[in-house]
């Protein structure tokens, strides 16, 4: 699919994209506006591992601090901490569990405490109170552990001091050399142990002094000014974009599943036929539809009918078409309107044209031209053995155009149209006119079109663009070809330019006393001269009711 086709497709479904975008964005905006604002307060803690008093802070101490930070992150969200914090603030501990999150900052010794809630003042108190509770309990824990070690060392030091004193007294009183040697050895051991215990005791005292600095508040929480959610504008824009994307996706899916005929390429692919013309959807005025080729000769639709006329003439250069059948695959595809306007543009070239209404079930041509239908085709066929046209053909306000209405509706239309009298009538009309155009019933509805297709020089199949399905067109074309009809091509009818329809514009600029024209060339290469540059056509008969 070319870029232009994508653009036309988006233009066709622009209304759906706009609706989905507005609805999605509006819904998100309304929900965001009516949602309770949620604020977030953050506090940061610094975790330090007590360094070795001899070697100072090292890499191992830093790693230990990082591990401690992860451990403390779990402890901070434990029930003991939350219960004490809730007790101090007078709130429910279960609510704190839902609103407090603690995480360690990667590759640092930092802990980040985040508290969310609708009350900005309360969440700041929680974010600042929880670290205070943790620091206090951590200090108690550290001090308790150091105190136990300190007391144990003091007891050992006292015991060793007693051993040293006792050994020294014994050494002063002994006279035996061997015994003196043993006591001196014991005394040296006691003194070495005593020195080691004193060193450990000094380290414990240093650890006791440093225990209070293990955790500190690096950045206290502040009252937030703006909520973190809902983010009204972000939600609105995101929802609008998602809505538009869903609409575009739905449009492409619908187009993918749509098997109706929309372009000449579809016609050629499905039926192998060429497109003789493309007619835009006729505008309706006051519930009526018009003979646009007569009433609005400057309209693009009138130019499209003239292009259709030229292409029919080009398709029958070797064997001129003297009789032409206009039909469609199904009902309400615009075949009667096409036949009437085609007859008008053919007559405008100076040809003698006869338009025959062979739709003997639902005739409409007498309504189009505002004439009586008391007599017509059936009257001519049932007038004895001879086919007599006198008194049955009616003139119209269009110069060179005559009309043979259906006449009274018979009980057996198919038999009547397939009779020898009908064949003689076709020959007689072809002898009196340059072109005879027959408006017949739909191909798939009844057999009338198939019966008539064998008796005329050419058949034109009208397709309602965007409505006629591919299978229907293929079946209609196959049935006509099986009967031996000369199927000239297809007319794409009721194209809608606003939805990317395939049609050609006819630009026609003129003034009442002469003007300049500018027209487009049809895809088949025909450049039509069109209607006169002056004046306005009269339309003396009633318009057909829709």
C-alpha cells in the first residue's frame, strides 16, 4: 500500500480517530481530576561500619557498610519499627506498612525511605520519625552488645591481675631455683595475657564511642508541594495517544476485513474487467436526487458521465455499440440513475438515443422523467403479432432523447423479455436510433438481465463502491459472460471523495458571458469538451424521490 493510500485511509476514518482520542483523553482527564492526590516524602540515611582503629577505613569496611544498608532496609519495614513509629504518631501500623518503602541506593551506603499518602504533613512526619526510631533502637542494640563484651573483658582482666599478684608474691618467697624458674614463666604468661586483654578492652571502648555514629540521617524529608499522582496532563496525553492508536488499528483491521469493491484495481482483480467510469455520490437536495448530467452540466459528476460515454465509445471502436444494457449485481446500486444520465450525455453529442425501461418489476424511468406509464414496452410487445412503437415512445425535454417506459407490469417479465417479439423490438429500435439504452433488473436478483444480455451489443455493469462485495461482482460478471453477453466493463458508482474514494474532479470555471475552463483527464486518457460555457440548463420535470 502506497503512502497516499495510507493517507486516504486515515482521512476516511478520521472521525473515528478523533472520537477515540477525545473520549480516551477526556475519560483520563476526568478520572485524574476526581482522584485523590497522592504525595511522596523521602528521607535518606547514611550507614557507616565502624572502622578499624589501627588501619582506618578500608575497602572491606565499605563493603560491610553496603551489606548493612541492605540489612537495615529490611529492618526498617519490620513490625517493631513500624509499631513504635505508629505509637509515636498515633496512627495505625497497618497503614504504615502499605505506605512505607525502604530501598538501598545501588553502590552506596545510603538508604532511601519513601512514604506516600494523601496528607503531605503526615507523610513527612512518618518519613522523619521512622529513622529516628531506628537510630534509637540501633544504638540501644549496639550499646548492649558492646556493654556485654566490655563487662566480660573487665572480669577477665580482674582475674588475670589476681593471678599476676599471687604469682609475684610466691616468686618473692621461693628459694628453690627450679621452682623460681617455673613461677617466672607463669608470671610472663599472665603478663602477656593481661597485655592482650588491655588491648582488647581499649578497642571495645573505642567501638563503644563509635557505636552512636553507625547510622545518621543524611537528608530529612520535606513537605512536598506537588502530588506524584495522578499526573493529569500526562495521563490525558497518554490516554489520547493510546485512543488514537486503537482507532487507527481498528480502522486498518476493518479495511483489511472489508471485501467490498472500492477501486478499479479491485474490479480488475476480482472480475478481470476494466473500469469504464467512476461516478461520485450524487448530492441530495430536499430528499430528491437529480439528473445531474442535465441539471448541473458543470458538476464533476456530469463530467464523469461524459467520461463514461467516451470510454464506452473507445471500447467499441471496431464494432460500434447500437444497443447497450445497463445493469447491476444487486438492487439499489444506482443502475437506473446511471442509465438515465448516460442517455442524457449520449444525446448531448447529437446521437438519436432511446432509453428503454426493461425493469418490468420495479420500473422507475417514468418517475425520473416525470411522464406517464400507461403505455410503454409491454404495450408494444403485446400489440398483436406486429411490434408497433408508434404511440409508445415518448419525447423528453432532452434533445435527441426518447423514452420507452415499462408500461403495465406483466406477470411473466422474464418470458416477455426473452421472446422473439422482444428481439424484433430491439432490432426495430436499433434501426430507428443511433443508440438504444436498456435499464434492466439486477443480474443476481432475476434472470431478466441475463436474458437481455444476449440481445444487445454491449453490457455495462454498475457497482456500488464500498457496498458491493467482491464475491457478488465476480458472480454477476460470470453469469453475464456465461450467457454470451458482451460485457464492456464496470461503472464504479457512488464514490465518496471524503472517504478517499477513487474519482476524478472536473474543474469548470465560467462566467455568465463566457469564461475559462480547466478540466482533468480521466485515467483512460479521455479529455471531454463537456457542456456549454454559458447559461443554466432547465429541468422542467419532477425529480425522482429517493
